[in-house]
């Protein structure tokens, strides 16, 4: 009969002392008296924890010292990774609170992203990061997904377009209607150029995404007014590979505007 992983997880996480002892033993074998001193835990508590974990096969005694077994090493390593991932997601709470979409972001991607969120006195912090990324050096290639087109977005797009950047942009139908009404001449000029491709997504877009020169990427959640709320940006291979796949997936569901 297979072991119940939840029972082991509950056993470990119900006591911070057990976690601390395992983490200490991951650094080096130790006697119970040393564990009590190093971990600032009573000797009685250490003794109970060691007995319980030895019974589970997580630790073993040799010449008066306790050390992790291969099982114990694997468990605490995976627990530490889980804790770091959990903490990373919580630090980016502002992003996820407005990320109302079915898109699943893998934890390793979340970990590699940095958070940019509006703060008191700077409600447009995320937009400014987006704007600054577009201004960094000469952008040769840009791929983006935008739920709406505002004057701010138009300005950024025009600057990159006029500088000769190769651009691919996916927008919702409503955004295209606004562009045709307010920026018809500019849109016609862009569509007639070799360096601009526009795609129309049939549904409502609940996020914004941008990739610059395939070495920097951003993704932003959108608030109830379709404005950028909190953003994540990064440049690791993990981030870039995921954002590229996400852009290509949404582009594949869209139709080019000729």
C-alpha cells in the first residue's frame, strides 16, 4: 500500500522545530545536545523530534551523531524548494490578485520574475517600467499582447516602429476599433510597412505581455478599468521561453489584420 504523502507533509509542517532540525542536519551531522544549542530548542524537544524522524527513516544515528538519510535529504531539499516557491508567489500577491485569467504560470517562471506594482503616489509604476523597457537601447524586435490601446501604448509603439523595430502585436477587437477611430492614418501607415504585423484576438484579453529583443520580457495583470495593475518582468531563459510560448499560443488564436 502506498504511503500517504499528506500525512508526512502534515507531520513535518506541524512543527517548525522538525524543519529546523532537518535543515541543520542537512548542513552537517550533529549530536542532540549540539542541535539543541544550534537550533535554540530544548533538549527534550530535540529528543522527541529525532526519535519520530528516526522512526520514519529520515535520520539515522552513528557514533552518537545524527545525520540525514538519503530519504531525509531528498525530503528537506524538496521542502526547501517548495517553501521558496510559496514565498515567491506570496511576494507577488499584487500581481495575482488581478490576474483573472486561465493562464497558468509555472512556479519557476514566477520565481524568476521581478514584481512591479502601483504604489501610493505612483499608480502608473507598471506602465513606466513598460515604457522604460521600450526605451532601453535600440529595440530591434518586439512582440506584445495588449488588452486596450491607450495614448501611452500608441506612443511607445510609434517610437519603436519609427526606429525600425520588427513588431508583432496582438490586440482585442475592441482595441482595434479604437485604433481605427482615433489613429486610422497611423494604423494604415503601420500596416503598409514591412516591420509591423497586427493580429486580432477574438475574445477579451485579460493580461498584457511584452518581449523586447528576446532578452527581456514583461507580463502584467489588468484591473477592472483595463489598466495595467501589477507587472512581472525578467530576462532569464525560463522567463523568455515561457513568454515566447505564451505569445505564440495567443497569436495562433488570432487573425492577422491586413
